[in-house]
């Protein structure tokens, strides 16, 4: 890893202490690998099957 990548990770972690990323559905703090919605909310979301419809 380069020093720039490591310093970017440190800055991101410091920023998450001040402004934590939260789930758009429930407001819980997101983990590093979660996008906009936490895993629990994604699991409880109903399936729509919109991809099958035309």
C-alpha cells in the first residue's frame, strides 16, 4: 500500500467520527462494506421483481 492510500483511510476514519455514515432507512451507523442501506434493512426489504416485468 502506498502512503497516500493509508493516509486517505486515516482521514476517512476521522471523518466518520465527526459525520458517521448512516443507513437511509433506519438511521443506524453503516459498516465499511455497506453502501446506503444497512444489511438488516436490505434483508427485510420486500422483493419487487421489477426486472422480470416489461
